[in-house]
């Protein structure tokens, strides 16, 4: 942008060459840059058309500069293949496939469902809302400043003509009249030549300003229209909305160029008196960057803070801790299948860059679903792939099902097979032989005919969770990171989800094996209660399970008895909330001999909350729970009336 604007004003071919080089580099970094450089390049070439006609060789030189900018792509087929690399780029067909990004769709952001419902104008309106309400020291600051800057480029004030000094023109009265007339004529001719040169410079400057405005407005308009017409990310999902908003940096760039000119225009108009106002505007903008407006739409941080690194994400250890918390509890030489982007990128970083737990083999499950995966199989000599790739319907291709993959590797992987995220396809066939058991922030594959004993599972999962919690310094619970539009939000969401999964598995195992051991029921209830206190997004199903744990806990023993001894792993960590309390402080009655009374009252709280939720009606056990809850609450009221 900078070099294109310089060429528009100064017409130096060097700037156009550098702009061509930078264009190639931009396209090597991000494909959507083409939506910005196409209008810039087209306009710049239009300006240079007369020069290129006289010097056609210059067009070839510009093309060579652009190819040099694209040279990072030449490294791909030359580099040694490494685990985790994307695509098969060592063939011409595979290279073109990769270059055009066909796995996701050329010039598409999202490989999932298409047709999210938002129209072109709705997406542009979302962008305008962001620049007006979110980006800037106050509402509408950026659009107003940009408008002032655009007007400034359209109007270049002409300097006042020089005024001749009469005294000097008359020569002080000591020269003759003829000499004075000759001096006046010479001075007049000099002034006319100066005015002619100044006028030419003014015209050139005005033309350059108009061309700069055309470049910026053309790039801004083309990008907004083309990008929002091609973008297929559903904006109804807050996280995907946040991803979509990150591609607004390029139109923001053009807007900020105009806004900077607007600030310059205000300083011209106000003179020295306007300097304090400009200082306040800049200070407020930096403050917006330093203190992003919390849950505002599309506002993971202020506009300038993104480039200056001045935002409040100074504890930028979340994903590093998260990756170590995922890997540290796993056994030696485990196989970890990953299907979440935030897990894959963070784990790959700590393994490749920090050398952390490199004994664990990590495979991106999404990559294995592409036809080019067959070229990557040799990079994993200790893993058996029973086909070319992981396929939805292996009978119609040379691929394999996930069940076939498990069959080929389960007995070979002594460290176990673990899954982060979900499987790529809804394959039900493997469930006849295998199941996934919660294990820290991941799940471990287990054979159905040889499930782990409940006692062994509880002890092992306690240790896994203690290790997991110990690796996290803190969860991203502050307002800047707790917005659903940020990737950090997924970390705390995953923690709460896996806490619920572990509690539900313990409860399910107790009921399945008909053990009804008060210790295990108490532990399940404890984990659900901690979740109920600190998870604002706790699902109705988990609230139902909390009530179910209390129902069976009350039935597990008769009479008064000491409370079961269960370590408070979650409460002692202090991670789930800045003001988190240990379980014994959160529920004092639960650690006394009257813990059954506490459990009975908590059952009513849990199921009462469950029945009040609209989505509870869809639960297949809704009517049974409603009837039982009504009987218990009626009996409790009757007993209370009798005592009175």
C-alpha cells in the first residue's frame, strides 16, 4: 500500500517495482491478499500505462519482481517432508492443488457447511459496526476521521502568490527611471516563471492526492465486496465470527491511512491549539488497545494494540500451558489423534520448538481424511494405516474406517491411543468393540470387553487431572479472553467440558456395575457441584446428572455416617475461578455427618434447575424426573408442615 501510494504521487518506477515484490510476498503469506492487491495493482498499472508503453521491458521486470516475492513457494517441493506438513507438494498436480488451497476451497474460509444465511450486505454491515462501535477511542471516530482524510485528499489548498516588495523594486530611488523599469520587468518575469512552476507542482500534487484516494477507496471497496461475497463462515457462531473479523485487517489498513490524514487535517485546521485534542485522541486509541472493550463484538483487542503488542494479553502463556497440560499426563510413547485446531497448533509448537514430550506421536486427524495422506504415511513408521486415507465410506475408496485403524494399532501401542476433540466422521461400527474413556483433557481408547475397573480408573484419572491442573498457571477467565469470539475461550470451555465428562463417567460406571459405593457417588457429586458453581454455561444434561448423583448418594447408605474421604483436586487448584473456594468452604454441610441432608437438598436444587430449562423437555427422561421431583418436593413440604 505504501509503495503504491508513493508511486501514485511521485511516479518513480522504483516504487512500482518494490510494490510488485511486496505483492508477491503478501500472496505467499495469505491468499486473501489478492483481494487487496488486485485493485491496487490494476490502478497502479493504469497510472503507469504511458510509461509502460514507452518502456515495455519494464512490464517484464515488474513480473520478475512479483515472482521473486512468490519465491517462498519454491521452498515447498524442495524441503524435506516432515510430520504435520500439509499437502503433497512434490508433484506438479499436488503443488497446484496446494497453491490453490483446494482442500478448503479456493478463496473460501470454511470447509464446513456453505450458505450460512447472512447476505452480502449483512456481512458489510457487521464490518461497519465493528469500525464504528468497537475500533476507535469513541463511537464513529474512525469513519469520521477517514471521511476528513478523504476530503483532504480531494482538496489541496493553493499557496498564496508572493507579494513583491515595492521598495526593493524601486531600487531605493538611487537608480534611473530606465534602470528601475528594466528591474521591474525582470522581477515580473521571474515571478511569472516561479508562479508557473508552483502551479505545475500544485497540479502534480493534486493529481497525486486524487490518485492516492482512488487507490485507497478502490482497494477498500473491492475487498469488502469480494471478500464478503466469498466468505462462507457462519457469523451466528461467536468463535467463527471472531475468525471472520480477523480478515478485516486489510480494509482496516486502508481506513486507517485515511484516518491518519484526517488527524493531519484537524491539526492544519486547528493549528497549535489542536495539538492537545490530537494527543487525547491518540491516547484514547492506545487505551482502547491496552484495554479492549470486553465482550464487544469482534473485539479481541483494540486496532492499534494488535500491531503494537500493547493489549492486555500479556500473560500469553495460555496455549503453551494448555499444550503441556494435554501432553504431560499421557503415558510414554502414546499415540494422540487430534481434531481441534487449537490443540494441533499449540501441541506442535511445544513439541517441535521446545522439545516437550517428543516421545508422543501426534497425528492431525483432519489431515488423514484427504487423498494425499498416502504420501505422509511413511513419516509415521510406528503407526499402521490400513488404507490410503481415513474415509467416510472406505468401501467406495481405497481408504480405511476408524475402526480398522484402531484394530491395526490398539495392541501395538503400549502407551495407548488417545483422542483430542471428536472423530471426523460419525462412524458407529467401531463402537461395537471400543469406547473412549475421559482422561484429563483428552479421551483414551478402551476395549469394551475389557473396561478399566472403577477403582483403577478413579485413581488413574485423579492423577491425570492433578498433573493437568498443575501445568496450567491460570485459565483465561478474564473478560478480554472469556469472550466466545476468542480462541482462549475454547480452553476454559474444554476444561469445564472434560470435568463434566469425568464426573459423568464415574456416575455411569457406578450405576452400570450396580456398585452404589458412596465414595464414588460422592466424588461424582463433588465434581458436578464445583462445575455448577463456576461454569456459567453448564448444560442441562450435566445438571440432570448432578441431581442423579445426589439421588443415588442419598440411597447409598442408611442413617448418619461420616462423609466419604475424597480429595478435592479441583478446589485445591483454584483455577476455575479467581475467587474459587475449596469444596468444604463451598458446601460446609457436605463434610459433616449430616452430609445426606445436604445431598437431599442439593438434589432438589439440581433437578429443579433442570426442569426449569426449556431444552430439558427434549430429554427422554424428562417425565420420569418431573414425576420423581414432584413426589419428593411434595413429601418434603408435607414433612415440614407436620413438624411445624
